[in-house]
């Protein structure tokens, strides 16, 4: 860190970053008082125009870490966009990023829009005609609109890859490389992630130019999350779930299942039992997914039964418990799942139900964490009676399929595409001058 950056970091609060007054008003209105560690370590470099790679746990403030520098530069260098492309792995995360940027930019005239699959493209194309400065999108729909020449990225000077590791898990790496081939070479690249598998590090090495790297502790859960295991039999998992949900301190909970079918079935069963539960899984339409997430955020539902579509990046305040009814498919996803509680340094609890079939997952997860997970004494709960098919409710039906690596729900996978795979992203001079000739002739209304 340079001496100038160190001197600025010595100041208190967000004042250290010398942001425009419109942004400080936005921060105050949003209730942000002190920057989080990932923000302190990355915002100065972002403001200086450096490429940045930020690795940190979920729920640590990565969105504001890249949003504030972007908004500051757009205030200083106005024009008709899009100038910023932010790629996210899921529709829910894209909507959340857009919402937080709008919150911080509420006192500016900076426009944003989201583009993702699962909904008609016509509305998104209409919003793009307004030349928003910032586009937040999922790779599949971005690539589709590029091919249809409905999206012009020729003026983009900032690219953000958020939750980059999850995009790799979902198979988006080829699409991302095609998109990179359509972007100007002279741009700032910001890559944020919770983990950094080898494939993503290779992509980072090819995209980032002399980056400022910030790597906070990201493999272990946040300190404020109490996480533990219950060892049980598959036939007792449903009764154990009811027991946990009935705890006095469990007012809101996210219950993770491995399959879409089980999430849907369990949400229906919980609702039939008198609980305010709703499912969130990949087979749902965008309207259904919005209803589920918005209802959970607003307190209309107390329990969200979800697949790993909700494991990354989604920020819902005040989630008391995360319950892994089924352990995740990978050790890395464990940290992401339980990171849905304990957000913004609030306390939270996370419980995982493990059976004899989960021994390999448990061994690998504890190896990744570098410490054993606390074992709790399992309450004495009854086993579920067999169904007509002879299968107990805690087991897995033949029709259940894990919602693992897949393309963005609702999008069409593109196999062709022009442009390079991102090559030529090596060292190059970057001019950070103003956007001459692109300034607006009038102030655009706030969007």
C-alpha cells in the first residue's frame, strides 16, 4: 500500500475515501457508518484505476467495495453508457447488486439496469436504449443480447466479475471468455470472490493487469456464526428439522436441500403444518422466485427452503438459522451456505444434519476449514414412517436430482460466438482520462 493510501486509511469512516457528497449522503441514508475490511483494502486501489482481485467471505461488504469507486468515477466522468458491466452468476444476485447500487446512488442521476434469462428480453432491451451507465447481468443473457446486437459494450471501461468462483461452478467460464472478447482492452477489471479455485485463478491471471490483491480469511465461516453438526439417521431428519425450527431463538431460517424436488416438497409440507414457508429453486419462474425472495425479506415468510441457488451472495438481514437438511455437494459451498446468517457482523446459527453417507464430505470440509466442526448431542426424535413406496421421507427418491453445476436457469446456452477467448488481455497502458465527447447535454432523471 502506498504512503498516500495509508494516510487516507488513517482517517475514520468513509471520509477517508474522499467520496462525492452525493455518495456520502447515500451512505448515510443507507445506514453505512464505517467501512468493512474488504472495503478499506480495495476501495483506494479501485479509485486509482488499478485492477483489483478481492477474496473475502460472503457477507463482508464486497458489493459496496466495487460499487462506491465505480459511482465516484461516473460522477466525475459522466456520459452515455454503458460504461460498467457487472457479471453475476444468478438472477437473484444480479437483482441484489443492482438494488444496492441504486441505494448508494440514490442522490445521483446514474442509471443502472439488469439483464438476465428467465424473463422476456424485450423489457431489458427497452431499458438498454436509455443508455444506463451500469449494466448488471448474467453471462447467458448478456451473450445473447450481444449476438443480437441489442447490447453495445464498446464504451465499457470497467468490468466486474462478482462471485467468480460460483460462475465457474455453474459452467459460465466459456461464456465469460466470449464476453471478454467483445470488450475494449483498455479497461479496469475488478474480480471479487469468496474462494479462488485454480480455474478462476488462471482466468484472473489472464484478465487482470498488475492487480492489487486483497485476500482476507475466506475459507472459514465468520466468527459470529455458531456452526455445528447433528449426526442422525435419514428417517429422523424431518422430525429433527421440526425440532430445530421450534427453538425459541429460531424466528427466521433458511433450510438448504440438495434437490429442487425436495425443496418444493418440504416447503409445501411445512406450510401444511402451519409454518410460513416458501421454496426457492431453479425450476421456478422469475415471478415465483421474486415472490419467494421478496416475501422472505419482508417477513411474509419465516422459512425459505432453498437449493444452492440461494447459497451465494444473497443478503437477507436477520436470518437466525441456516439449516443444512442435506449437506452441500462441496466443502466450499458449506461456507457460502452458512454465510446466509451472521450477515453484517450480526450473530447467527448454522446446523448441518449428517448421516453415515456424508462421511467423505465431512472429512473434506473439516480439512478445508482446518478444524473440526462442533458435534452436538442429537435430540431424541421419532423416525418418519415409510411411505407407500417403502421410502422414508428423509431419503432420496429416484426422481430427485441435485441442483449442481448448470447454466443460468431459463437461459439458452450459446455454443458459438465471435470474438476471442479473452486473449490479448496482457500488459497495456491504460488512459484514465475523461470521456470526451460523451458527456450528456442535460441531466438525466434519476432511475
